[in-house]
C-alpha cells in the first residue's frame, strides 16, 4: 500500500484528498478542500472519487483510510494512505477547519 506523511501531503499543490471519517468527525475538524465520503458509504459513492491523479485518503488515525486505500486501489484508483490521519495533521500544526 502506498503511504504519505502529512508533511509530504501538505507540501503538494492542490492534492485530491478524500476523508473517510463520519460526518460528525469531519464537522469537528478537517483539512480544507477535502471531499468527505465516509468509509461506510465508499462502495456506493466510489464514482465520486477523483480518477485523474493520485487520491490521498485520510481518517482520524490511519486505520479506516488504510482500508479505503486498499479498496480504491482494487478499483484501479491511485490511492495513497495518509499516515497518522487528521491526528497527525493537527499535531503537525497544519491548517484545519471545523468546530474544534
């Protein structure tokens, strides 16, 4: 499975990021410009995942995004797991939106 750190992801210019957490988690805190597709809805909503380049998949700590990355890769999508998820993103002091 392909992986990327939050620092490497933050350095990219306009990456396509899919957040697979639940709506309530997303509402609390999320990275700007991400597309929310909860893991439980991913199979039904896979057509919403960008296919024009790599897609970076994030969750809270990295477990759900690893599952999603495996599923997306099996669909022929260049999916890359974000190591440490939003927890690592926040600990790195990267910009977030939400109620937190």
